C-alpha cells in the first residue's frame, strides 16, 4: 500500500454500492488496512462474495486490529431502507468514522428529448437523493462526536458536461455542489469532506450505461489504458489516511491519456 495505513486501523467504514467495482475494491483495501468495514448494496449474493474477499484480505494482511466485516442489503434509492439501516448494522459498528458514498450509475446515451422518465428518476434517486439521504443519516452523529470523514464519489462528468450524458452529468454536478456546501457547513468541526472525481474507469459501469451491451462498453476503452477499480480504491483510502488536520477536498484522477470527458489519445495501450 502506498499510504499510511496505520491511521486506518480500527476505523469503521461504511461503503455504499459495494457489491462490485470501485465499492468492492475499496472494501477489500480498507479491510487489508485494518479497518472495520460495512458494505451495503442491492445485490445480496454479490455482497456475500465481497465480504468473504474482505475478510480474507484482512487475514492475509496480518494487521492486528479491525477486520470486522458486515454486509447489509440496501437500495440507497429507497429512503425507507436508509432510515432503518442503522438497526441492521451490528451494535459495535454503529459509530461510523468514514462514509464512502460510492453507489451510482449511468444508463443510456440518449439525447435530451429522447430520455425515458424512468432513467431520469432512477439516476437521480440513486446518484443524488440516495447520497444525500445517507449523508443526512450519519452526519448528525459525526457532529455529536466532532469526528468523521465523508467521501463522495463524483466524476469528471461533474466537472464538464458532454453530449449523451445530460442526466448523468447533472447528477454528478449536483454531487459536486452538495459536497462543496457540506464542506463549508462543517468548516468549524473536525469532520472532513472529500470528493473523488474519476475519469475513465473500466468496471461494469459502462456495461450498465449500454444496457448490457458488453461490446459497446468495451469500445469506450479501446486504444488506451483506463483506470481500474483498484486505482480509485487507493485514492479513497489515501484521502482517508491523511493526518487529521489534512483534508483532500477534491481528488481529480484521470488515465494518463485522458484530459476531459471528450479529449483522449487512442494511440495504443500503455
């Protein structure tokens, strides 16, 4: 690991959207660093596999401390499920030190006028309303303890819009605005607020965008080396492992051959 993992030992981390991709990689890395990890997502069977991988990572690390892993099925777009979440978490893990709001997705590349209402509603429900609801659930306790770290997964799409991504870009611009306001509201506390803004990351994310068309998803990354889920997990854990007086407000991370959502070099993989 390339960060000071000792600061993460015995910290309790809750990660949304942890059944695959960035969320799963982040859970495994925090477990390896000696944190206690709560993973939540919609897919119970996939969560079970991630839980087992995180437990194995902790055992193999040899780190003394942490290593308690809990998995809770949760759809962050369902406010009632979020309201009842803490009751489903083991009592000794309810003082959450780090919230990683990772759950999010994009569906479709349709342009304005041809976007289905269901796609609009589901993206906002998960990417924006779910993230806000999770933050509201936990920030009061963080304020009471005057301690904590909220890490939101933004995107290059939250910095610059692009054709065919109007709704997803709108949700990630909302995340950026919410995160910025939250940081300013908490400036008189010891609570840290970070936004991780990845560019191209090769996970099942693009498969969902193209509604299960793997060949279309693969073309997004042709000719360059994209980021991996593990790359972003390292940035999340690195931000969380900074000294208490250091807050990484934004971490904007791109593949070497990407400069913006629409500018990339396809001259061959590294």
